[in-house]
């Protein structure tokens, strides 16, 4: 009797379970408001499969507790590392990860055989800037008659090489491994004439013969070509008389109106000027616009420093003594060099591109502010130093300090490893010669951050001798300099 009741109870329970299952299935099929928008039949199947898998896992849980704990710890550790990596990942201004490009992704596709390019740090390439010039080919010597000029609207086409960019060359043929870098002085905005000269009376004239090419092609100065005489005189501009020192050579004399290359200087950007031009004794009122940028050859240097790369190009090293400037290579095109890393906040038009480069000597062993060192006399004294700080004493080039007057430093460059001796002597302005000043303390900071304390000699100067196993820029940091001006001597053995 008990067995019959047990069977009846079991059957009743089974029916109840099946009915509940059917009801739940029906709810799943009719559940239009469910957040799961996948096929309901598939969802039920997946849920059933998941339950079966969970049941199987539960059955083995007791036997694998220790292994599960270990796996959990490993998983947590991996998750922690992953989270850390995500936090350190660089993002752009939209919060998206920045994809870093390596050199292996660089391609020569699109490069023209035999041309030079500026390759930026993201491996994008720009061709060098081609513009009108008074010459063809390269030159081993600077020549003020070598002039490049272009309308100012094309200024933005000049590619810029920063310290993290490179100058590359692509060729499928044999090439000359001597590269000539020619630097051009930026004269700024002017009208479209060049090679103007000064007469014995100090007047300014221009040869306008067509074959001389002294007017910028297509500019408003082409109207000069309609005048009769070969030489015309610029008498006035904006009501001001145009006069120079009589017989002045524009290349050797600092003129009021003309550059070394005979272009007009001192004009505002894109401004219309009224000139009085004499053709013989005939007066002509003419208007010219200062919308041309002119540059004249100022320095040249040969370099053999290049290296092959895996991706079918060579890169040419920019000499370490180069300042910001405009350069041409092998007479093939112009690029702008900025001796710093890329900074989107930097205003390129505000930089000084005309600071002369010192002559670089392959035998030089030490330089200060990139000045040449006589290879036969390895000691050099110089009062000029580079710093982001400004001088607080007019005429004292060596003193560099912050506006607060607290931080002072000098910079020098070591070009060859060896035993280095650095000596610093100090001078005091006459206005402070009677002031009793405490000794100056100093330390040298190497390119890798190592610091050497400097000793104080009998004259109150500083001295230090150390082994420089690394070439590059070194800094002398001063403490207590006050009004004194440092003069540095470097020698390397």
C-alpha cells in the first residue's frame, strides 16, 4: 500500500514539474518585453546546455578545489596586469588609444626615384619644397646672388624637420655619397625684385633686363619690364627718400634698405607700397605689394654622414651644430629645420632662423655653444652660452638667469670621449667690484644625469676633471653666482 502511494506521489510530482516547465517555456516564447532580443528557442537551448554544463562542473568541484583556487589567483593576477596596461596606454584628444607606428611599417610606395623627403616620426613623408630660384644646382660655397623666393601663401608648403624626424633619400640607381647642405638667410617679406645695387651717389638702382631675372615671375613688379632703360632708379617709397652710403657694396655693408642679395627689407607683410621709379629722367609712380618671401645663400656644408635602412632608403644626418633655419640639399629643394622636438603650440613664424651655424670640424673635441675648436689647440674660451633663460645684464653674454634671479647655468658640448677638464673664471661688473661676494659653488650634469661637484681654486673660480664616456650636451649649474659673469674653458685629452 505504501509502495502504491509512493508511485502515485512520484507521478503527481513529475506531472507538476512538466507543467511548470511547459509554463516557463511559454513565458519565454511570449516574453516580448524581455531584455534578451535573441531567438527565444535558441535562448532556451543555450540555457539548458548551460545548466547541464554547470551540473557537470558542480559534480567535479570537490575534486578540483585546489586547482580552481590556483586558477582563480592566476586569473586575478592577469586581470590586474591588463588593467594596469590599459591605464598606462596613451590616448588621443578623443580618449581613443593612439596607434604607434614602427619603422617596419614605413613604405616607399609613392616616393619618386632620386628625390629627397622629410619623414616624420609617424612615417608620413613630405617632398621638399620647390620654388623659383636665381640658380640651378648646388654650390660648395655660399653666394648671396643665389636667391630663392616665393609668394608668401606658399610658406605653409615648406616641410619641417624636427629632432624626431629625418631627412631621407630614395634611389634605385647608384648615387653620389657626398651631400651638400646649403643654408638660406630668411629676409622676410619684400617686393619681387632682387640684385638691386647702390650707385656712387648712394641711390638704389636695378637692372631690369629680362635675361637678368631680377623680378619675381608673375608678380606686380613685372610692370618694371615695360620701362625703356636697362637700369632704373628707386627714388622714394611711401614718401621716404631711398638712400644708402655712396658706393656701398650690399654684400659687405649693412644697408638701410637692401639685404646682402639686393632685395628690399623692412617691409610689412602683404602691404601695398607706392614707389617713385625713374626711367632715365622720366618719373613713374608705381605700386608694388610685399607679398614675396626672399632668402639668400648664407652657409654651405658637405656631409658624408648617411646610413642605409631596411626599407630601401637612406637617411642623411643633420649636423649637430645646426640651428633653426632653411636648408637646401644638393640644390633639390628646401626644408625647414627646427632644433627641437615637435610641439603643436610652437609658432614657427616666431623662431629666429638666421642664427649663424659655427663651422663644424670633424677633429673638434669640445665646443661651447657650437663654436669651432682649433684641433691643434684643444682649449677654447668663450663667453656665449645657450639657455632658455635671458640675460639680466646688457653686454654680459655669459650670465643667464631666470626672472627671479635664482637658477643659473652654462651649457657646453663634448664631441669626443676622454678626460675632460672644465674651468670657470668669473668677472664682476665695475658697479659691483667693491662688493664682498661669497664663493660660487658649481656642479656639472652629464647627458645621462650624473653630477660632478666642482672644486674652488685659489682665484675663486671653479674646476673639475672627470672622464667623459658619453658625448653630448653638459650643463654647469651655479649656486651663488649673483652678479658675476662666468667664462668657461674646456679641454679634453
